[in-house]
């Protein structure tokens, strides 16, 4: 009775639940579990254990294959066992997250893309499609054939009565669920908003026009219309090409992915030797893209085109990606979000480095990094000890710092294992490489103690789809301009004296004085020993303890981050601090119309890392100041600065805090005066009181006023009369320039 109830519950399960053991897309083929097959086809021996792993007693060569990382499900070997290849691996995690179940006309197909590497170059991995084909007489399954339709893609066919009927809906929001449909969105997603927009993408040789579930309106594609994916060569003699077209009478395949939805279309123009061209629209969840954005187009393999589209239309329901959006500063890296990357450094101690961008390492990873819930992990090759260099979850995704760098984009997170009193931090640099369609994890350096810089080459970092520093809170960029052309900080910068905060204004001998000159050098004589300094700390009880928290250098790059109420400036250019190479500061500019500007608080948030708040009147800059600006430069060498300034520990392994007095400050952090008491404090030793004017001063003001009035009358006369001829002359000069400009344009057109 219990068995009957269990089976009834099983039948009632959704395809998402079925896919966790053996089945999906509405089919239950769990009768395959525990079965193993072997056959010889085309001179090779093939061993197969659907939804399981080949045992040693059944096939020792496949069981012992070094590339069977967590159990070989499908294996190919020659008669002498000198060539053994794992086509697909299997465990419970693969069953739940790494298997694609597709309803086919006479059954169901199971696809797994995790075999061993295929070929020395090209980044291909072996993959398997196991087709369970309906045969009512095959109550005992029959292993029929294995073919290789494309290089490194193998299709095995099993005839079984288990594939003759469905037990549930043939589509679900389970990752990997696939189905054929004539509806836009497959009846599961509402993609109607995407049908009204032509999207364009421009690369070196071609322009591409794409519209989802409809045909493009682009006039230059008229000769091949109807076309929903049109390629326009930039050559003068180039002809448009139909990559794919929307046809409501032909079913497309929809597949739920960890980051959205894929649509496979196979109805493009003929491609010599490859049948019809086909396309995959990769719809990536981006809550900000209420208007769809075509962020990348590429071809691979030949005659198969891919369009990556950012859209909020696939962020609905339970399929919204748990790891959050992957990208920032104008770049889209969501295609890296499902990849485990590995590299090894051999200089000194040999380390293995594991990276899974914008997510956590796949659960089937073994070794010391297994189960660490880590996005990036360091493993000693000899001792097998490991350190989590960066954790990841949705909250981290929403607060991580993305920065445009030379030739790519950088992700900075500070969420690793503790290193003394501070967490390890990582800068992951995604560098443009047009050849790296499969990302290449190049190297990792420890730029500073406990601060790591990883370099990944990827085609995804070659194009932006928005300005590299959009005006959104959290956007980060580097700029030489004061305020980064986002805020005009000139009024603060041009004050008559430094901004000053006294941590203990009631006592002239206790506490600290902080002096700030935004984007300039402070004028305070006491800071002369550490000048040029933009941010200076003075110990009131010592004649020598003066520190530069941030050095001033003309045209220096400053990291800016846009906040809800202003801007943050980050610098790590101060004087040494114990074992830390340089002090750091984050200056928060709060735009609340306070005038004159005040420095309302300073605190030491971490050892040698200060945070200051300045309240001021702000003028916002141009509406799109960064779309044409060159990004900041961050080297991937060992001198790469931390994007977010923090103190460092003296060793790469967890230790206690360094000895000595790294800050020159008392152990207790100075209290933070409120804005009501944090008035501007200036050194008025050489200034007269504004409330005590002498009689001579008053007389001077009266005489000056009379002289000023006479000068004003003279200026008015000059503008009204004498300036008339000059104005006409200037007007004629402008016309001359305009005529020259038009002549130049005509010459260019005729050329």
C-alpha cells in the first residue's frame, strides 16, 4: 500500500521534480536507473548507465577514467582500452541542475554537457543526448545506436516503453526544462513586449537587426524579409542575409536557463554544407531592461548564430535567477554565470584557483573547495587546505562594485575568509579577447597581502550595451575630473579655506583635527610636512603626529560611486600606516543644500581606512558624461590598487593584528560630532573680524561704490554704442566660418 501511495505521489509530481531523479519534460523514465548497457558501434565500445554512474564491475576502464570527475554516465573506449573518453558525468547535482530534458516527437531526450575536453584547442567539451524513444514492445530497454551528428556531440538511442506516455506537463520553470511551441514565450513567458522593438548590434564587419517573435522593420533587410534576425555586411557590395525568421506555423524550442530563457529557431537561409542557418535568442533577466537590449551577437559553430538580449520579461515568477544579475558599468557577463573556471599558479607554492563568476562553485566540485559556498576559492595543491576568497549571493550581487577598466570591466568583492581582522578581497578583471568565446581563466596574483587580482579573458567584455557609468546608484568609475563630471564640486573646492573638523572642540589639547581640500592641497601650515595632502590628520596633543590620509596629485584618478543622495570619492594614497602601505579614505558628499559646506563627521571604519562626510550644495553635471569617456586604468600586475580602500594584514594566512600602532591614534575611535556641532573651523590668526570695521574702512567702501557706479555707466555706453560695429563684425566672422564648414562638407560628400 505504501508503495502504491508513493508511486501515486510520484505521478503527481511536476517535471521539475521528475528531473531530479530520471525524467523531465513530462516523462518518467526512472525505470532506467540501475541499468547499464554496452554495445559496439563503428569500431568503438560504448557503455551507458542512464541517470547513474557506470560501476567498476560492469566496465573497469570507464569507471577508472581520470576524466570521470564524479561518475561516468556515458563512456567511449577502443578495444585495447588505450583510448577512454568520458562523454557525460553524473551525480544528483547534475540531475537537478545540469540536465536538459526535451520532449521529442516520439519520446524524450536527455542532454548533459559535462564530458571531458574535446580537442586541444577550441574549448569544446563532450556532450551527450540520450534519446528515449517510444516502443511499446520494449518493456526491457534496448540500446539501439550511437551517432556523432556534430563534433564532440554524441546521440545515443534507447527504445523503451517508458517513453510512450507522459505523466505531467511537458514544460515547467525548472532550469533545463525544454519544450517546443508556436507561441511567443512558449505559453510560459509573456514576451509580447519584445515583438514591437527592432534591436541593433554593431561589430567590426556586420550590423545585426533582431526582433523577437516578429520580423524586423529595418529597410535594408527588405530583400530578405520576412526576417527576424538579419545580418548586414558593412562592405559596399555586401548583401543582407536572413539568419532566421519568425513563422507562427513552425514550432521553436524554449529552454529555461539559470538566467532566463533560450529560444532556438531553425528557419534561416541555406548555409552551404550545413542545411539551414539557425539562431538562438538568449534572453537574460535584467530587471532594469524594461526596453530590451541586444548586448551581443556571435556565431558558433558555423551557421549557428546567437543573440544575447537583456530584458525584464524573463524575470517573472520563481525563475528569477537566484544569483542576481551578472554585470555592471555597462557590461553584460551573464553568459559566464553558469561556468566553473580553473587555473593553477606554479610560482612558489602551487595553488589551484577556482572561479564561478556571479554564483558559487558547482556543488559537484570535489577537493578542499567543495561545500565552501564560494564564488572564488584558493586550494593548496600539496596540503589541500583552502581559503574562500569571495562568497556570493543575491545581496552581494546587488552591492558589488563594477568598474570599467582598460579593455574590459572589473568586479570587486570583499566577502572572503577573514585574514586577521579583515576579510579577504578580490578584484576579478574580465578582459576583452575576441577569440575567447569560451572564457579563459589566465592567472591570479596577490597584489597586496590578502588582496587578490584574477584575470579572465572573455569575448563578453568586448562590448558595452550602455554607457560605462550609467547614472544609477552604485555605478562606479574612475575619473580625473573633480566630481567625475557627474557632480560639480567647484564650490566646495574653491572655498577660501580648508574644511575642518575638530573631534574634541571643547579641549584644545585633546583629540584630532582633520583638514580637507576637495581636489586640491590643504593650506594648513601644520600639514606642510606631509603636503601635498588633500586630507590631513593632526594630533592636537603632539607636535609631530601629522598624517596625510589622502595625497593630492594634479590630474590624479579618483574612484567615484554614485549614491542616492550624492557621491562617494575613494582614495588610497595616504602616508604609510604601520605595516599597511598607505592610508585610505572614503569621502561621502551629501547633497542637502548645506552652505557653506561642512565636514560633519570623520571616523576610522577599519584600521587606517577613514570615512568622512561632507554636506554641501551640489550642482549636477551633464546628463551622459561617461558614455564617451575613456575608462580608468587598473593594472593586473602586482601593484594593482584595491578598488575599495581597506587596511591589509601582514600575511596571506589568517593571523592576529600586526603589533605596534599602525594609525598613531588611540585605540578608541574618535566620536563623530553631529552636523549641528560640526561647523566649519578655520585658522583665523591672520584674519580680521568681520564685525568690527574701522571708520577708514567704511569711507573706503563709500568711495569704492561711487567709482564702481561710474565704471558701470562707461561699460553700458560701450556695449550700446561702440560695441555695435564689433558685434556686426563678429556676426560676419561666424558666417564666414559657417560657409567654410559647408564647403568642407560638400567636398567630403563629393569625395
